């Protein structure tokens, strides 16, 4: 063989590999990319739609997966675009989806459990470990027993045989029933301002214990099932000594690895912070979660346990909120894919079976009762009355994403058959849907839930009110800057609620903005002095900045500059006509003072159709803006404006006073032209564009005089929107003067 033949051999081998297998691999990757694209759009649409009904978005994502999955739309043949068996064709084996897609779901489950561990308040875990352990343990024990016995009952009814309590399927249903997803409960507590109530604190603390115990139970069940596989599929024949030994070994492995992670958490935190860049150490933290997941899987436990333990370990470090914030977008991308994949696994033919629906609903109701009894009963012995105990029990009901992850493990390993998987999904949906309204009702019942106010001792709320939303926003940013300058880590947990977590070493507290323009802190009583000191320093800095701003900023000089600018980015004619209409123009104002003029023009907003109850709010918003610096332009023009949620969109009205009113304008000229503009708060819209456009239109004395001398409201509108030559159709729309002559008699 010569050199040419030798060189050609590898090339031929590569070509052969591509021809024989490369096309298949490329096609599979192409299919995966298209599948992910469809899933992303589907879950966003489903989540948005379900939230309109005040339900958790996860339900919409799960339903979206069912609809596009292999048992519905995903199984429809599409041969003309290269998918003869459907985009999500049913795969062979126990899993109806492709290995690649299930791999994505597995990664998503690890990210989800890692984030759940990170969100654990470890200080609260320790502080309320006694009450939380008792209530959490009660919920886990009762729920596990109820879930296992329910599995035995279903097997007896459906299959005519009595399955042993230690059968793998029943054990798995028991573990599934212990799960708690407290995120939904926490949101309701936050909305009802009950996060720091005795019930709220106890629910969150108990949920932490519940998660830890549930993870340990899952590890024990998986170890049992491994033993069952070795012994022929039934644990009931094993000696109790072996069962106790395996349980003890599993608990010791979980506790040892968890204790090791928690003990070394400060060293892990320092190692990660040594990389300086928050994006870098957040990525490395996730890598460590994957590594721990692999270690747990190798030890015979579930990967999600390892990811949770790593999150729990890092939760006591001061970078936990930074890691959460930096991984937030990754979480938002992967986790909905997981919920969609769980929906795809569900066989609708199985779900439609009457016995599956019947048992799923029974299982769901039993799961609700189990958490209420298991958690509420111990609470009665911990200084809670019946009302408080029921609030705690109901708050622990939702199973949510943790139950879905456990269900996915069960169906992927063959422990849960399609019928049992359908039952698990129904139970998860039932508990997730029913918990929010029940808890809202219980929190609406007046009365205290405790017999002794001791559970929240040491936790205080510090409130700092401000006169307006703008001032409160500025103060909040100044406070955040002060904390950051002192080495604290700040993370926005909820942008809608403007909730922040602030942390440094063993200090941790929350800050949020309420609806009354106040900044509120929730912290230990020992940290109140620090909080007041930071807020004081932030306000002093704001005062200094305002003094410097007064020296530099001269609003009237800026307005003169605006009047001299000849070029401006303006709105379209259509947008201007929607804002300014002839019916909102007052040709000869009756007012003689500024306040009277504002009230008169407010009454003409939107052609005079503004509700009476809204006029006061609009006037107040304009008065607040004008008190800061009156918007009086040159050549006798006054342009008051403001923002308020009393209006639904940008509105304007125009008033002409030929005789003039004395408003002490810039050049001493009496005000003869007033343009009033009002817009909604916190809503994107052309407010500033419209003001800039008006300023540009009225930048010369000649233009102002033309508007004042206009003969009709329609002419005023045409001049202000900046189009002098209008078509016949536009004249008809704007007011109808100068219409073309029609036939006699019309």
C-alpha cells in the first residue's frame, strides 16, 4: 500500500461512518432542536393562558406537554416535512419520548432541585427545627402511610389481588405522597402579608424539614426497590433485619453527605467567590450540583437528592441569592421543558380509563387529608389553635414539581406503570389546584391562629414610608447601593413584588416595596440597628445628591434649549390623532386661574367622557408634577402633564384663552395656549414622545399664534400634530370643515 492509499483509508472510513450513521445522528439532533422550539412556544402559551385563570403556570406547562405529546398532536404523521411518525413520535420501550428529550428533562430536574435547595433558609431551618421537625415529620409519616395503603387498595380493586405494603409500586406511591411544593403557598402568604405570621413562618420551616425527610424517604424507597429487583421483585420476603439495615445505611449516607456539604459550605463559598465574577461562580456552583448528583446516583440514590443537597449546602452561604439570580434565566428555560416532558409521558388512553380517574381523585383527596391531619395535629400541641393548625395543614398540601420529578423517576425505571403514572399526575394536579383557594379562605377568617405568640419572637418588620412612588424607588436603589458598598450580596427574588434578599456571611434579611410607597424590611430584631443605619446613610447621600443636582440642573434653561431644537423624533399621524381629538379642544376657555384651567381641561379629556371619579386623581397627579417645576414654555404656552392609573392610555386636551391668563411664564407673556397631557403609570406608551412632539410643534412664536388664531378645533388639531396639508378623508375625520360641496339639498 502506498502513501496515497494509506492516507485515503481514514477518509473512506469517515465517509462510510457518515453515510451509515452520521445522517441518523444529524437527523436526531435536528429533530431535537425542532422539538425544543415547539416545546418552548407551547409552554409559554400554556403558562400564560392558565395564569389568566389564577392558576399556577406549571399546570399550563404540563397540559401543553400533553397536547403536543406523542399521544395527541405529536403523534400525527407529517411526512411532507420529514416526520412520517409525527414530530414527537412514540419511542420504543418504557418511555414514549426520545432519549435526547428525556436527557433534557433530567438536567432540568437537577436544576430545579438545586434551586429548591438554594431557596432553603438555613437559619430558619435551625431556629425552628423543633417545631418544623415535629410538623414535617407528622406530614411525612401520615402521607407515606396513606399513599402506600392507597396503592394496596388500588391494586386489590383493579387487579383482584392484595399487594403487600412493601411492594415497590406502593412504596413509591408513599414516597410520592410525602412531597411538598411550598412555592405556591409562599406566594399566597406573601400576597396576604402573612409571611412573618406564626402560621407563615411555621409552614415555611416545616416545608424545609418536609423536603429533607421526603428526600431521605425517596432514597430509602429506591434502596428497597434495588433489593426487590435482586430478590425477585418483592420486598415482603426479605428479612426485617436486611430492611432495617438498608434503611439505616441510606439515612446515614444522606446525612453524612449532607453534613459534609453543610460543614464545608463556607470553604465552598470562599472557593467560588475567589473567581470574583458572579456569572463564573454561579456556573461553577451548578457544576458542583451536577457532580454531587452523580455521586449520589453512584451510591444507589437518586440524582435529584444530590442536587438538592448541594443547594442546601450553599443555602447557608452569602452567595446563595446571587447564584439564584444568575441561574434564573437558565431555570426559566429548562424547568418548563421538564414539565412539558412529564405531560408528554402521560398516555391519555390510560388517563381516560374510569378506574384511573376514579382512583386518581380518591388518591388526591386522601393526599389532602393526609397532609392536613399529619401537619395540623402536631401543631395543636405547639401553641396553635384549630384555626392556626388548619392553616398550616392546608399550606402543606401542594405536591407540585417535586411530585412530578418523583413520578418521572418512577415511570422511567418501570416502577410505575402507565396507569399508576396517570394516577400520580391526577393527584399532583388535584392538590396543586385545591390548595390556593382553601388557604385563601382560611387566611380570610378573622382571628389569631396561636395561643402563645412565641414562634415569631425575634422577627420584626421595619417600615420606612415615603411621599411618592418615585421617591421610594430612588430611596430603595440608594439603600441597595449602600449595602453593596459594604460587601452585601443583593438578589431580586420577585420583580413584580419588588422583593430583594440581602445577605452577607450569617446576616440575611428581605426588603420589598409595598403599595403605600414604603420600603419594608423583614429581619431579626438584632439586625434592626444595622438596617436603620444603612437607610439613614442612604437618605443622607440622597440629600447630598439633590443639593448638587439643584446647582447643576436648571429646568427652565433646559426648556429654552428644547424650544430651539428643530429636529425631533416624533410619532406617526395615526398615534397623534388617537391622543388628540377635536372634541378635547376648548376654543375659548372660561377659566381665569391656573387651577381653574387645569380642572376645565381635565373635564374635556377624551372628549369629556372621563369618569367623574377619575377627574380628582388626574388633577392630583398633574398638581404633583407641576409643584416640582411648572411646565411653562415661551410665547404664552403652558403644558401641564402627569401620570396616573386613573386613565387607560395617553390623553390630551387643548385650551385657548385669547385674552390671556397670568401664570408668570418664562418671558412674562400671558398664557394663551394650554396643552394638558396625562398618561397611565408604569405602562409603556408614547407619553414622552408626545410631549417632545408638542414642544417641537410649538417652538416658534408664529406657530403658537397660528394655533391661537385657529377657527375650529379640527384646525387646532391639524396644526399641533404637525401636518398642514390634509387630504379630504383626513378633513372628514378631523372635523369636517371645508368639505367638498355636495349635491343641492345635502
